């Protein structure tokens, strides 16, 4: 296996800026009409900006200067002019307000769509994907990476269009007013751009550092929170604070440097634009005295010199943010594009009933199932016969976890897998579930290679109580019903009774309606495990996989639920992985695994008679772990 994908995804820099920007635009296309309106508003706003500066030349030359020195000046035309100008400003302000409002709707809607697509895609990802990403990393995609796209859409895109239009409009107006003065203003503008680029580069390198240190801090905090009990139990608090301080110091240093440069950009630009302003004023005054240009034109021109620097330095200040947004978007798209769990299996599980002779498919809920091959329509009754044939498997290339494992479970048999931690027991269940696919050999289910069975059908036919199970936020009832969403309350309660979970549930404050919080931390581990068993029970699957289902239950409780389990196991094929050998004694076959290979197999008596590893484990002379 190559480098885990997340390392390729979590880069702070965007690789392909044009493609990513184009991709963001493609998301915007669902807001076509709003965008057209926004575009029109931006043009109007930019033009009113350009026009408002242009107004000053005629205002001074045609409306004010003619009145200067008059004893009883007629102000009406002047006032009308002012009202006209105010109306234009007002228009600019209004369209500006409208498009910002629209952009916030568009950007929020776009993020909504991206988040939705991201989550839907993640649901399709393989177990391997989740095994190779930490929670923190995955959460980052939803929080920082998606959120950071917003300013790009809401602020930077409109600003870029606005800048383009106002800049070209202003340039055009300046050229018509005075090409000579334009030359001076543009020369200084180029200086502003150069400085912005240089300072921006410096601040960006620190900015990337800030990003990294912030993610270090987040990772560390997450780890310490998750391990809060260990921190306390090992009195690690001081050490934990000391380490945190180190990350925090690094973050502070990078932030200060990044800010120093970012903050210096604005004053530098402002001062440069004052110089430009003064230069234009001095030169303009001389030209005015020489009669080359009118006083009003200088007034307009001066406003333009101020106006052109603003958007450019504004955009350059947004540059860091834009790059971050694009990098964030690229990471999100990287996940959305990453391959989902492949499923070439075509054979599906269908309900069947006794027909005239052979079984026939039915839409009724009959409790009887068959594997249906859609290609030829053939039906194979679901019996629960599972066989592993010469299965070899490695999670990572070169590190074989299972080595030539063969075993079979006939319908209704109970097969126990025992062996030390890390022997490969859970891996066998991962393969039967097709969380991972076998690399050599094959697994058959009722004679069908499980690679040909659609994963959803395969998993529906398997009831699993995983070694580390999760409960979800919701009531106890909701959590049991997770095993079968169609189950009625009565069926859920019946399942809980079968799993012997009913007695503790009835003692909970709200019984079956008790809310479980964050993975059921308000229950004991044994109680959580009982709920998991109830959850598997309600699914009523023909094949059960119990991975150390009773390992966190005390021997006394175990005895109680064993009776329930026996009922649960009746008529089903069961794979049971157990810590305590007492629970596997009555298994039809016990498979002893070591380092991924089967070293002994047989029933309890046979294995004891062999006086091998199982014998030693059973007698307690060999440690299971
Ligand atoms: N997702 C995984 N990625 C890589 N290696 C794994 C993964 N899960 C388990 N392993 C490795 O496979 C071996 C068998 O693990 P497992 O089947 O969980 O053992 P058991 O359930 O018998 O304790 C161990 O060496 C373990 O480190
Ligand atoms: Mg295990």
C-alpha cells in the first residue's frame, strides 16, 4: 500500500488552482439566476463608483466655478446636480447591498451542497478509509476546509470582478482626463502592486506556518481530551500543559510574524497612495496653471488616483485567504473524488416462499431468503454455510495477517475462533463482512463467492457484534432498532429480552426511552455490549458474528446472558470469538489461531485430548494475551 491518502490530501497549498476554481464555479451554477443578478449589480456598483468620481470635473467646472464671485448666485442648477449625484450614489449603495445579500445566500447554499455531497460520499467510503484517517482529520473536512471556501465565494469573487470593472473604467476616465497624469498615477500604482506582492509573499510563508501550528494544536488538544482519563490516572497534567505550551508558543511566533507582515501592507500602501496623490496634485496644479487641464478635471483625477489603489491592495490582502480557500476546496474535492468502496457483487438477497416445486421470489416478508443472481434469475436458498478456502490476507503489503486459512461453518453450526490478541480473529470477521477483500483464496456463502454478492445484501444477512461497537445519540430503543429499521417497538423489546438486556433497561430512568449520550457513556461497558447484542438480535440474521461480545461482561452477567445467547444462536450459523474459553466449550468446532495461521482445530474434547496449545490455554498454563 502506498502512502496513506490523507497525507496527499492534507496539504496547505493548492496544486491546481485553475481547475479548483473552475470546480467551485461549477457548484455555483445551480444559482444561475441569482448570479446573473449579482453580476449586473456588481457592474452597476462599479460603474457608479467610476461615475461618482467623474462627476466632480463638471460639478466644479460647470456648476461651481461659474457661480464664483457672483453677488446673487442662482443655486438651483447646482442643487439639482447634487441631488442627481446623490441618487447615483444611492443606486450604488443599494445594488451593493443587494448583491452582498445575494452572495451570502449563494455562498451558504454552495457550502450546503458541498457538505451534503461530502457526507454522502463519505458514507460510501470503505472501512479502510476510516481505518486510515483519524476523527480529527475527517472533522477538519467539514469544519475548516468547507467553511474556508465561503469568503472566496462571498467576498473574493465579487471583489475581483468589481476591481476589474472599476479599474478599467477608472483607467479609461483617467486617460480621457489626462494621459500625462495617468502615466504618473500608473507608475506609482505598479509600485503599490510590487510592494503588495513582496510583502504578501513574506507573510504567506508565515501564514502556512500558522496553519500548521494551529492544526498541531488541534490534534494535540483532541488527543488530550480523548485521553482525559489517562491524563488524570497517570498524573500527566503538568506534562500535558508543558507540551501544549510548546505548540502554543510556536503558533504565537508564527502568528506574530505573519501579522507583522500582513499589517504592514496596509500602511505601506496607504503611504504610497498619498505620495501618488501628492505627485498628481503638484503636477496637476502646474498643468492647470499652464491651462492644459481644468480645475474640475484635477479634482476628478485625484479621486481616481485614490480609487484605483484601494481595490488592488484590497485584493492583495485577500490573496492569502483566497489561496487558503482554494487549498481547502481542493482537499474537500480530493475526498469527494476519492474512490468509494467498490462493489462488483451482483447477487442480491430476496424474500422467497414455497412455490409449486421450487422456491419463488416474493415481495412479502416471509422470513425465508434466497440469493438471487440477476443475470439468470436463479435462486439459491440462504442457509448460512460459510467457508474460507486458503485465505491469505494482509492489510499492508508484505505484512501477512492471515496465512492460508481454511475453515467451514455448516448451517447452524457454532464455530469458535480463539487465539492471542493480534492472531487475526477480528480480521477473519472483517473479511466475511467484506470490510476488506481477500487477496488470495476465497470465501463462499452458500456456495457463492462473496465477491459476487452485493455488499449490502451480504451484510444484511450477517449479524455482527463488533469488538468495539458504537452506540449512537438517541434512545435505547433507537439504538436497538438500528439493527433493523423496520422493527416495531415490541420486536425491539423482544430482542432485548432474548439478549437479557431487558432487565437493566427497565431499571434505567426512562426505560427504553432513556437517551444515550456520546457513545453511551452513561451506560457501563457491559450494558453497552448487551445493547449491541440486542441490536444484532433484532436484525434476526441467519449468520451471527460475535467478536468478544461478552469480554467486557463480568462472569456472573455472562452466565445470565449466555442462556439468552444460546437462544439467539439457535438455528443460526455463529462465529464466536471469545476471550473466556468457557464460552466456547459447546462449539461444534474450535479453531485456534496463532500469527494468522490455524494451528489446531477440533471440538473441546478433541482439543483437550491433543494436549496442545488449546489444552494449555484451557488449563491456564498459557496466557491468552
Ligand atoms: N485496519 C488494520 N490495518 C492494519 N493492520 C491491522 C488492522 N487491523 C488489524 N491489523 C493487524 O492485524 C493483525 C491481526 O489483528 P486482529 O485480527 O484484530 O487480531 P485479533 O482480533 O485476533 O486480536 C494485528 O497484527 C493487527 O495489528
Ligand atoms: Mg479482535
